[in-house]
C-alpha cells in the first residue's frame, strides 16, 4: 500500500511539474513592472541602510522590475549588493547578513542617485 501511495505521489509530481513551469512562464510574461517614484526607491534603500529589513522583505523589492529604467538599474545593483557571496555583506548569523562598510557606502551612493533622478524628473 505504501509503495502505491509513493507511486501516485511521484506520478502527480511528474504530471503537474510541467504545468507549474508553464504557469510561471505565463505569469512572468504578463508581469507588469512597478511604477515607483525615486522617493519610494530611496525609502527601500534607507531601510536597507538602517538594517530594518530581512532577506524576505528585501526580496519583494528585488523581484519586481521597475518601469523607470534608471530606477530599475538601481534595483539591479541592489541584487548585487544583497548577494551573500559578494563583497557588500557580512554574516551575522547562520542565515543572516547585514551590510558591511562597503555595502553601506554603496547603498548611500544609490540613495544619492535617487536624488539625481528625482531632480532630473522635476526639471
């Protein structure tokens, strides 16, 4: 009986796996970029600089492209900053990280870039 249950579960996984892949691809195709303003992106960066976010909360920002190409470039840069194998984080626990000095400096540069974008858009 247990073998039969394992076989049924295995078949369900094999049969539904392609369906999930197709569904994910379709969702990605119709995903709309976020229409964020420079101040909103800056708010995310300020929270990151202050250490007020965790990896899951930050992933919300990283996973959705931004409509404005300049702001999206900042989001993409944040992906590099948030990479534990990169040079911008230090380990604070088994699965937790925080910005090191280089990371805080880089985030501050991105905050300044948000200000430049905001001033450009205001003109």
